[in-house]
C-alpha cells in the first residue's frame, strides 16, 4: 500500500521510517532547498546528496512515478522535489500524510486520497483531513484526533533536559549560513556554532549539537538554525527522536483505524498487495 508524505523533515522522516517498517511503500515530497536542522535523521538530505540514510532505511531522489516504483521494489523510500505535492495525482496513494509542519494547511484537501492525515496544528479533522495527529510534547503527544484540531503552536520548543528556548540556535541576521561546528560536537556556553554575515551564533547551554543547517543556506533573522541537546548523548543525533516515533505511531494507528475508507487490496503475481487505485494507475 502506498503512502505519500508531504515533507521530509525530522517528524516526516520518523513517520516514513515507522510506516516503511510496517511494509508500506513510501514516497515523500520536499522543497528544492530543504532547511531541516536535524539533517542526520531527515530524508530531505536526498535532495542535496541524491540519497539519504536514516537508521536502517535509504531514500533516493527520484524524478517521476516510474523511478519511484523502482524504489518501492527495492525497499527504498522515494523523495521528490515537489513543493505542491503534485506527484500524489499520478501515484494515486491510498494514504496522504501532510507532515510539512508549516503550522497551517498549505493546500491539503480531504479528497486528495482515500485517507488523508494532517500532522500538527493547522488541520481540522473532518474538514480538510480524516484525522489529525497531535505533535505537542506532553500527555497528548501522538494521539489521533478524528474531530477538531491539534493544540495550537505556542512558539516555545518542548522541554528537553530542563531547557526550552535556550537549546535552540537562531540566526542573528539575514544572510548566508556558515557552519563552524558539526552535528555531534559537544558545545559549551559561548562556543561558536555558526556564522551569518560574520556574526557568530553562540551556544547558550552546554550540550551536544543535535542539529545544524548546512553551510550555504540563505537564512532570515530569527530563523531556527540549530539545536543543542543538554542530555549529551551523541547517539541521539543519529537516531529518530522519541517525539517523531510517537507521532509516527499515531499516523499508523490512524491508517489502521480508517481502513474501511481504503480501497480493497488485490494481490499481484509476486504476492505483494496493491490498492485498487494503484492497480488501475499501473
């Protein structure tokens, strides 16, 4: 069964990882210059490098539906540069997941697939999607909402190791981002993680640099550019987060709970299962 995921950042990649492990075929869409901070766990890196590996799975940058199907046969994830998610039309997925994390709906409709799932704020279950997944850290993280919306964005990052806003690195000005540290490095207060127009971005707390934009990216003032983890566990920099896995579990639950909306499955000659929509499209 094919799932198209709009977005290929850290939460979207956690969703892709969990669904692929559950044997779904996965296609993801991204912008031409992704700005994911947690690059080591984002399939969006395939846009820059042609392929990206997150834990035990590989994603490959593809150009069309034919190349995507080749990825599915090889057990790989297909990534498209497709800001509008237009590939969902030719691929005719059984499920569409909007995990762009724009804090608003950028164009997803409940009619885009038999099952449409919105991740985080900006969606209303029953109006522009069939289910919404809560993304705010806390007691309701990962819950499936079949009515209403996720909690609104507060602008304050979740508490990790007793720190919230202090753990984020933000651009001090508009300009070109220049990294001066690497993901996995241990930083102390005052250490320079990056420069923008010659202005340093310094760590406010001690911890491991869990995420950082790549050099050469244009940034705006105040834009999130990095993430310091005060727990100082280097392995966390290279594995999908607990939050992403919780959200991914919610997506999987939503798909299974909405299975009555899905088209019937037909076996092909190899014994794999394909949705009626995909069978007709092929």
